C-alpha cells in the first residue's frame, strides 16, 4: 500500500467553478478496480422478474398485516356475492325478464349503459390508485423511517429506479386483478349458475364472461398507467406541473361533451363492445406501453432535500384559535406544517380541484336540463363528499406517526385532527365550486340547501372513513368487514340525496317509476315539477343532512372506543 | 499512473448543496487498495453526504467521482453492483424476512451458490431463529445485522460503512470488527463514517475529520496528534473548534444539575 502524497482537502464553495457534475466528461480520474472482476448490474427482464416476485410477496404481507387472513379471504368472497346478486338483478335493469315481469316491454337501461357503468367507476378507481411516482418518492424519502419498502431498494442496490417502478405497476395490476376483478367475474358466473340450478333468470351469458374479465383488466391497466404517467410527469416539475392539470381539465371537458367516442377513450369498453382479439392485444399493449414510458420517466434521484425553513408551527397554531387550547389545535397545526412542507398541499389541492373544474367546464358548455338525468346544483352537493376518502387517505401517509407513541397523546386525537385538517383544507374549494355552479346554472334558490348538504356530506364521509379505517385507509380496502360497513354507511344516505336531488324534490316520481320509464325511458324523469313537492324535497335533503351531521358527531364520540387503545402506526 | 498505485476511489472537487445549504464543500479524496479509511465528525458534519456521494446514492452539485474505474455520476448502478454499502439508518424492507431480503439482494447481484451464501450469513450473524420473522418485527440490532449481511453477501472488495455498529451488541461489534480487519488484511478496502473515535484508534490506518461540510484535518491517526499525550478525543475537540476547558465545563454543569435533581 502506498498512500504517500495522498491528500484529503476541502476548498471553499466559490473556489471551484460552478460547472455541472462530470457525467459528460469522458476523462478518467485514474482509479482502477485492480484485480477485482467487475459485475454488470442486472437490467431489463432479469431485474424486473427478480423484483416483481418479491414485491408481490411484500404486497400480500402488507395487506395481511392490516386485514388479517380471515378478512382477506372474505373480501373476494363478498365481491363474488355482491356481483352474483347484481347479476340476478340485471333482469330488472335491462328489462329482459319477460318471464317474470311480463308487463315491462321497454328497457330501462341498455347494455351499453350498463357496460359504461361498469368501466367508468373502475377507471376512476384505478386513476386514484396508480400514482406510483408519488409512492416511489415517498418510499425513498421515508426509507430511514420505521418502515421500508422494496420500492426504495434502488437507493442502495444495483437496481434502476425505473425497473422498480414498473415492477410495482405490474404488481398492483396483478393484485387488483386477483382480488377484485376475478371475484367480480366469479360472481357473474355464480349468478348464471343459479339460473340452471335454482331457476332464477339472468340475461348474462357464459360466453360474455371472458370478454368482461379481459375488458375490465384493460380498463384497470389503462387507469393505473395513465395515473402513473401523470404522477411521473408531475415529479419532473415544470412545465408538466402547469400544463398537465390544464390538459386533464380540457380532456375531461372534451369527454364530457362527447367530443371523443367513449369507446375510444375507455379502451376496455371498446374491447368489450367489439370483442376483437386484435383490439384486445393492442389495448393491453398500449396500457403496458404507457406504464413502461411512465417508468422510463422515473430518474435515479435519491436526494432528500435539506432545506432550512422559517418557523411555521407557531404561526399556524396562532391562527387556529377557534379550535380552543386543547391538543387537537396543536396536532392540526403540526399536520398543516407536514402538508405544506411536503409539498402535498399543492398536489392535493390540484387533484381535488381538477374533477371540479371539469364539472364546472362541462356545466359551462352543456345545458343539463336537456340531459337524460337532470343534473342540478343539488346533485353536485353530495357528489363532493366522495372526494373525502382520497384526501383523508393522503393525509394519513404524510408522515410516520410512530414518534407519537412516546407522547401523552392518543390515536383518536390524531384521527380527529386529520378530519379537521381535511375540512379546513378543502371546504373553501368546495364552497367556491358550488357558488360558481349556482351562478352558472342560475340556481341561487338551491344554494343554501346545497351548501348544507355539501358540508354535511363531506364531514360525514370523512368521519365515517376515519372511524372505520383509522390511520390506515389504504390498507383497509381489502378488509371485508370494514368495506361492508363503509358501503352500507355511504350508499344508503348518498343514494337518498342523489335521488332527491335529481327530481328537484319531486319525490312522487319514484312512486310511479316503472310506469314512467316504460312510457318514456330515462328522459321521463324531468317531466314533473311541482313547487310544493320541491319544498318537500328540500326539507327531505336538509333532514338527511342533519342526520348525517348527528351521525358524524356520534362517530366523533365513538372514536375513543374504537381507536383508544391503538398504537400510532400507518 | 502505475496500476498498483491507482486509487480505488477518487473524488475531485466533489460538493453537495441542498438549496442554499452547503452540505459538503468541494473536496478531493483518494482511497487506495488495502486502506481502512475513516471519516469522523460531529452530528450533521456531512459524513453521510460524503459516503452517499461516493456510492452513487446522491448526485453531486459539483465535481467528479470515480470508483473502481467507474464514473459514479454517470453510472451509479454499476458502482453499486461492485461495492457493499451499509447505510446509517436504513432498515431492510419491513415485510420481507431476513432470508427473503438476502435472497433478493443475492439475485440482484448474481451471487453464485446463493442459498449457501444466504445460510452462511444468517448463521454468521446469529439470525437462525429470526430467519422467517418479518424485518419490521426484528429489533434494531437485528435489522442492522441484516443490512450488514446484505452488504457482505456478494463478497465485495470495497465496502462503504456508515455508522455500521451503532445498534450492535458488544459481541457482534467485536465479531464484525475482526472480520473487517481480516478483510483489509486480505486486500479489501474499507471506507467508514462514524463519530465513534474509538473505531479510528482501533481500525483505521488513515482518517479525516470533518465539520460543517469541510475537511478540517486528514492523515494517519498518529500524525493527527500534536503530542504523545494528546488523545484522539482531544484532537477532535480541538479541530471542531471547542476548547477542552469548555467541554469539561459543560460536563461539570451536567453533573451539578444531576446532583441538584437528586438532592
């Protein structure tokens, strides 16, 4: 060994020319591997397959940790059961059950409408779950915390970040196909089977099942890939963070206005309609290609920025005087600091506002009074509550709460603080939206009721999510028992609100539903209008809203019983 | 340059800035084959940034870095494929068992006799009883052992260790220390970051002391001492800009406070 003359010296920052790191420079510094045989890192398929297999195992364990084995098995069974019942119920929706309801001649829904109703929510779900670039960044930033995931492995191991992300995309796709889509198709099969065993009629055919399964996989893959692409572009910074949302809003409006054929936009629906093998292959390849391009956009950047910031906690705390002097105020202030410092407030505000801007844009361009379902200001109010689940989920993954285990705090306090943060961070957007919508639709009379419904519904959905799922909503989606309660708790009140809103209070419409639809189809729903019935409908909606607020207060109280002994962990 | 004298690691004006904060001022460093090189400094001195830049985990704001003849800025994957890294505070993936994680790392690094190697390191670190326990349920020390095993499993000649013994019990600290010294004797090279000066005394043949992102002094352990009586701790206190009297006064105040509390 010879180390003579070797120096380790520092210089001042300005002494060294401000040039880019020497990745471009071809000149070697003169180091050598000596007798060590150098290895090439695994790339391409070998790196992908090695990572994918282990990631799949990791995902199974992650889900099991929260949901436990019993619920994990119950969840697909529940989906199968619900789909089997829906399959049997299809005869009433498509009016093909002449054997049982002989007086219905005209169809209430077309198959095309039902297919659309299957694919659109699936696309929305997958768009919400596919922001893998954000997830990857979070995994890398938090890799020194108490939990570490394979998605952060490229920081230390010779594995390209892009390969790890593509493996994650395929892993999630496979997992959802296995746990959601396949049980749904199995449920359809059970429904058809009952036709021969129990003499129950269903219009669904065996031959349509493989196509439905494949078409749903395509829609799922498309949604995940598009969300992956959007998040990957967002992580690249400007100009994508400016033009990306604008493009999405424009696209959303264009789709809403029917400028694009929906079969072309929803690849899965197109495949299900055409049943073309070539179309299937192309749509699958296109989804995978979008996923692959998105992963190629992920760079090997493991920087965790060290930035000094001005004190935020105390100024925010001081502004929250209306929350009293308890711990909630302090935790809410801390959550807001997390939200701002992590940059998530921008991300969340944009993703919360985009669908609303699309709706607003559509309202600007379309006369909804002529639409088959008369969407009005009151219909939007309960709709806004749906965004609560996603926003609350994000709030729970901002920071690891483990450090709170050593503080004199309880999990219910943190959960309540997150609900408050959700309300404070989003309610102003919802309020602006609903006022703009009232202006556009010229429905000022419905505005006070809409605001009450909107706030009641938002608070209720988030309180219910928080009560049922605590600090781990993302992991609760495979827990059958939680999802049953969530479904019951949301579908019943929301359905009531929607139905009341569509008729502008004309509740009698639903009394003679069968008769009216058989006469004029869905277009008949806007036919009757009676001022006294409108008032009755408004009262009904306000009554439901009051009930939702009371239910939220009850859930708020019960939080201690459900989560009082839980440990801080997400 | 004569091949035998060529360094394994070399950085020229390597620097890192986060926004306006300079984490590491431009510095030059060379590490040669067979060296046990240590970087020491107080908390937040820039030690981890130093090691992360050399191992391709971070992209430098300035300068050039080369490891084993590979440009660490343009091809960090290849650098990672040929070295072993033990990070300061990172844990193995929470939902994998030690065996699964080591298998994953060994496959990525195309280790021959994979199962044999995994079993060897599981046994070496005394993790037999925890082999099928998920890493999230291991103690800090056990997780550290898994990370060490993952860095050793492909038998790299060049190892980068950031506070490698922070959570290990004295028995395994000793066992690892012996293994590392043996590794260097057999031609291996080690780059270590720590604030535990005892490690420098016991293991390093060359060291650098850094503070606020700047190298304050570098050389052999012996060479850094002004006199025979000066300890490495004295050297450290002197270099980071505190007087020994100040530090002793702070320690005395601490003892007085404790005495007052007890009274």
